[in-house]
């Protein structure tokens, strides 16, 4: 390692001193519930000043296994899974219809933390989707109606014309939930927490649900870096 690389490593360790590089992950017995640990890490990411700490990479695949990935926003997490929303005609939704397995990756670089989530994906109820849709600003709700997500359009002007049409249709009225738009929950069968440590001897904890008894508890394993 050059002197420059050594200095950079020390600066990175100082910058994240209270974020795990020196402290590492908690003792296994202190993190029995991965949802609690995830919420703690998300709060740390929010407090760090990162832009959109709820951003996550969502990887899907076609029925024959061709993968694709994109960034989306986490819109809730709990025992029912990790929730996100999209147009049901989008590429990600079409792939989930064909292959309802997906993975997520959260990466908070300044904290040297990463969380990977894998599992099956289920559609949320229309009621749950409507409840979330009502919290979006009016412009975002109009945009959801105007965009045939992932489909070609001739130019930007065409999209703006569709927005104008939707604005006129709902002028003076609430913008309801489209029947082609809604939410999903990724129900994990594996969650991995990764914490950067000095000398690349990183901490990795893998959570998998216990199959019996089916009480919502998790098996925890420490993985080598």
C-alpha cells in the first residue's frame, strides 16, 4: 500500500468513526430482529445528511432469467416486507408478474454500509396503494396517470401534452389512484447487513427466517468478508 492509499484509508476510518468502521456490527444476540436493525441503519443514514437515503436498487428478472436493475424508493418496511410503488405496466412490474422473485440493495457509502434483501414479491391491496397514493403531491399523481411507464414516446412534447390532458380531466377535483398503478412488498427470505471495517475485514450478518416453528424468528450467521 502506498502512503497515499494508507492516508486515504485512515481518513475514511476517521470520517466513519462512529458509523461502524471501528465499532463493527452489534453482537448477534443484540440484533435478533433484522427489521429493527434495518430501521436503526436507515435512521443513521437519514441523520448523515445523505440525499434520499431510502433509495434502493431493485433487481428483477424475466421468466427465463434475464436480469434488470433500477433505483427506486423504499416506501415502508415491516414484518410484511419492504414496500415500493410503480406502474403495473412498467418493465419491473411485467417482470415481477412473470417471476415474482427480486432483490434489493441499499448502499450508504459515507457510512460504509450495505443491506441486501432477497425474497418473493407480492402486490399490495388496492386500499394500501390508494392510501399511499393520497400522500403524493398532486403533480406526482398527475404524472402517474400521464405516463405509460417504460413504453416508447416520440418526444418530450408528447409527454407534456399527456400531462396537460390529465390536468384538464381532473381540474378542480382530487386525482384518484389509477387502476394500473400500485404497490408491492418484497417479503424477504434472506437479509444481509454489511459493515465496512479496516483492512477489508468487513462484518457481514446473514438473516434467514426459521422454518419451524413458524414464529417470525430468524437464524443469524456471520459470514466471512
